[in-house]
C-alpha cells in the first residue's frame, strides 16, 4: 500500500507533533494515574458488554426444548429471536445520537456511573419479568438496556480525550476498547457455565452484581479529568496537560456541526462503523446458535468455543497496538497509512475468513475461520475506531456518538436480515447467505475508508479557538 500525497502531508504534521511529544514523554515514563483511569474505562466497557452479549448464550438455553427446567422455557420463533437480538439497538441508537447534544455539557464520570448502575439493575430484574410477561417483556427490557447503555462509547471517548496523551493513544485505546472483547469473552464463557449448571436466569443475576461492583469502584476512584482528580500528582497532571495541548478540560465550546457533517474523514469512519457493526454483531449474537443448530454443540462447550477467539484477540491486541504506535512514533508509517492498513487487515482479510466460514461444511475449518475473523477484529480498534481521536480530539465524544449511533442501524438490520433469510436454523445453505453478505459488507466499508479516511486533525477541530498539536 504505497504512500499518497496525504500521507506525505500527514508525515510532516507527525514530525512536528512527535518532536513535541519526544520532549514531553521523557518527563514521565512510568505508570501513572492516567493508566489507572484507562484500566477503569476498560472495566467499564467490559461490564457493559458482559450484560449486552449474555443473551446470545441465554437464548439457546431459554429456548432449548431439552432443557430440564421446563418452567422457564420460552417458545420463540426464529423471527422473534432475531427481533430480541436487534431490539437492544433500537434504544441504543437513540441515546447514542442524543448524546451528541449533551456529551460535552455533562460530567462524563457521572454519566457512565448512572449508565452502568441502571443497566446492572435492569439486567438483574430481566429474568423475573420475562418469567412473568414472556416475549413482550424480554423485548421491553432489551430496548431499555439499549437506552441505558447508549452513552457508553461517547462517554468513554470523552474520558480518553482528557486523559490519554497522543503518544500513548494506540496502547491505551487498544486496552479500553479491548473491553468489548474481554467482556464478550467473560460473557460467553461464564454464561455457558452458569446457565448450564444453574439455569439461564442466574446468568443475568451474576452479571448484574458484577457490574454493580464496578460502579462502587468508579464512584470512589473515577475522575472526569486530571484537573478534577484528587489523587493525581502535579507532575503527572502537568505531563498530561502539556501532551494534550488542545485541553478539552477547559471551557466547553459549541460543536461545529456543519463542518463535521460535511467532512469526508468523518464519513469514512461512519461507513466503517456501519460495516463493522453488521459483521461484529452477526458473529457475537449468532455464532452460539449456529454452533448449536448446525454442529450440535451443547451450551457449556458452545460458550467456551465462542469465547476463545475473543480471548486470543484481547491478548494479541497489546503487542499489535505497541507495534502500530512504534511505527508511527519512529516515523516509519504515518497515522493515515497505519489506520488504513489496520482497517484493511480487519475487514478485507477478516471478510475473506467470513466468506470461507460460510462456504465450508467442515466443523474444524468453520471454527478456524471464525477464530481468524474474530482475532483480526483487533485491528479495527487501531484503525477506524481510534481514528475519532486522530481527526478531532476536541469533539471525539460527539463524533463517536454520531458514528456509533448511526452504526446501530446495521446492528438492528443484521439480526432482522438473518431472521428473513433463515427459516431453518439447521440449514447450512441458509447460513451461507448470512456469512457471504457479512463478508461483502466488510469489503465495501473498508473501501470507503481507504478512499475518504485520514489521520490528520481536521480544520474544525480548532473550532472555537482551541488548537491541537
């Protein structure tokens, strides 16, 4: 992938920025409070995804005719199951988009606390209400969960923009956003064991309690910014503020809506987010059912097999992010080239794995291709996802609200498409259509990112007089 004109301009910008960074990084090399806050955000994302993903395995158990606990079985059609999966995103999209108007005006620490606490309570009560009201209340609670969690990614991105220096962005971003996969690992693995041993209701009870424990930790030790943190040293605070010359911790400014909505790089992230949501949620919500119906894996093995690729992804994300950061820091590659290279690995190579997954009827090849497709998703965090902070760090939370919110159109449509295509979950030929379409969408999204994407801060980032270097 040769460097183009924009890469040359980008590299010139990077030389200036990294020269400044090299003088600052020497002042503070060791682990600090910013890294503790990063770990807290990682756990925040993790518990949210534990609660979000657990329905995938729970659905297999609550609709299993061979389940010994017949009193808790739901008799749901394929269409109803697909609707239950997608209903979360009905509410999630609404609050994602709504957050673009208030994310820069509300304390993000408080916002995340309220979001996780209310989600945990709703998760704990879900089995009781489903037992009482059946499918309508399952749908209602999933929509409610989406509404409560819609502020997650904008809030997390806003926190990162105030805590993470540019030179540490790849590594810290990979850790925080890796919470998606760590949460998925824990959700799949624990749901299979808990549900198989003690019943599907206890999946939701345990996950709700774990999420409330995070809320207690965040209440006492979370901080919106270095300026409001009571236990950070002056030395580290100065380091962070010198690194973040744009200083989003100061007086908040109006969002440059017109400039953002007419920006090619913003649309590049949006197209990638749409494509990624379609493929990602197809993998995370449907693989347990696919393995159970086509290859006849029981609940406990199913959850572990579904979780293992995410475990590999999470572990490999750390060396991968370090390598990408090092390539940028040593001026071997530009930010633009690095983001596009990573997105291509995630979506074009990963999309090819999805197509092979659909084509094979061999269980070993299927699980191998599923593993490859999932592991390569680690590069999406080093590609389009962290790109929000590259092109507009001052308004990264707002942009995340827009892209993540609209991306949920794909998250809603993917399960509905599956319900439309598949009439018999055991028919592998119908599943092939699902995986072929997901692979094609991965290809299309990355093509748009290669054409429109950028790693250079956009002019609207300095809107209102704030500058970024």
